[in-house]
């Protein structure tokens, strides 16, 4: 049997297997025309690859994890085996509505990422730009009230009790050896007598400065 015949038999077997699975209802195949497929999808101010599955594609958005993404798909009645590029405008609008009002769509409170907000006291799901805004407001509030966490954020240091002696040494951190060298250099400068080493004089008629090194010019 030649290679071409083997290839044709293999393709025929795959097609037969898919037909049986589709007849049993265990396999879902989505056929989308070339003009309808979107290769780069814009959802919640985030660029998503259209070739990714919807659940994993939604988890790219800041504020949405894998568990919340699959819950959103189930509530919106969107097939999780679809690709992100196959989503219609109606399905994207449904996802927006669910995130805007999660309580009205029976999503449990323990899935929310913003609980008991300090301004309105409500539980909500914050995504994309809203996540960055809330984080910036929280850090600013902690800095204003001089909270320890806020000061650590302000100084660019670790916040959660980590050791900082040997890790996180970025920025203007000075090591122990460098500190010793600087200290010895400053001590040398303080103890050296520069009185006769470098003198500026102006004996010339045009007041041109010249250097006097120990009495010699």
C-alpha cells in the first residue's frame, strides 16, 4: 500500500469517527465562513486572539480568571468549545451585561473580585480599566493615611513581610562591599591635608589662574 492510500484511509477514518460522535451529540464542530471569523477580537478593552478557545481567551482580560470565565459562558449560554473569533456581537453584548449586573444573573458572590467597596459598599466584578482604576485609588488612599502598606508601596519595597536582605535588590540599593569602599574613601578625604597639594594663584597681569604644586609651577 502506497503512502497516498494510507493517507486517504486515515482521513476517511477520521471523518467516520467525527460523524459517529456528532450523531451521538458528543462532538460540536463549528463551521464559520472566512469573512465572519475575527482573528483579533476586542473585548473589555483587551486584544484577544481569535484562535483561542473562549474560556481561555476571556481569562486574558484583567480581572477574569478561568473559573469566572467558564461561569460567564455557562450563564450566557455560549458553547465553551467555540473559538473566540467565532463569537457574535450579540454574545459579546451578553457577556457585557452579565459583568455589569452579576447579581441579576445569579452569579454567586464568592466569585466577585471586588467585595464591600469602600465607597458604595457593594460587591461587583471589576475588569480591564476599572481594575487599574480601583488599584490606583486603593494605593493612593493607603499613602494618604500613612498606612504601612502604602509607605512600602511608595518606597518601592516588598509589602507582604518578605526578606529584603538578599532579594529584591533593585534600584539604588548599595551592597555591603560598596558601602565599605565609600566609607574608606570618605575617611581618606577627611584625613588628607590638601593645603600644599593644590593651590590656585593669579600672579600674572591678566589674572590668569595657574596651579601651584608644593611651591612649583
